[in-house]
């Protein structure tokens, strides 16, 4: 989608980061509302940015963990269409979660829960691995070239050129 020439374009990179971050949080919001929203009376930003909500000691915590992991799987699909290069998957995945870390620090302080770190490191690894696999698969696809049409067109052009020379 945003892929262009192999020139360093900071506005393109910034727009890809912003677009990927927005799509990730929209997807996380969808999964949080489906999974966690059914168990709590009021869904708030605490479930997105507070490290204490990602806990393995409650069903709601497990559902929040599942929402984060499902969002990173969807994020790999976003990287496939927005970034389109396997070499850049790790960069954009890590950038997304570093920005998420900064937002979490501003919202609730430094994440001191081991579960938060395990979930987020697993999410970045999952997003990177899946997006690289998808991008490599797309890059290695054969380019379809219709043989019959091109050979007829080539013969026609060759004959036209011979007629022109006579």
C-alpha cells in the first residue's frame, strides 16, 4: 500500500507507524470488548495500558492476555499490507510495542509485573514472526506471465517491423 522507491522517506515511515499503531489499538479494542467486555461492567483504558490487568490469576486477566495475543496476530496482517517488506517487520513490530511501553509508563508507571513483560515480548515475537512469514511468502510468489499472448504479441510486433523495413 505505502510501498515506493527504495528512498529514505521519513514521512512515509511516520505515516506507516501511526497507521499501524491506530489499527493495532482498534483491533485490541475490538478483542477487549468481545472478550473482557462480557465479564466486566465497564471497559476502560485500564485494560489497555495498566500492567496490573494482565494477570494469570483471574479469568478476566487471561481474557485480556488473549486479546493482546490476538491483536498481535492481526497486527502481522496489517504489517503485510502496510509495510510489505520482510526486512522491516521486526523494526515496525518493535516500534509498535516500544510506543505501547511508553504509553503504559505514562498511564500507570513502570510495568513491574512479569506477566505484562512476558505477554508483550511474546506479542512482539509473534507479530514479527508471522508478518515475516507472510511477507516472505508474498515476495516469493511467482509473477504470472501469460505465455500465449506475449508470444503472439511479440511475433506480431516482429512481423510489423519487417513489413515496415520493406
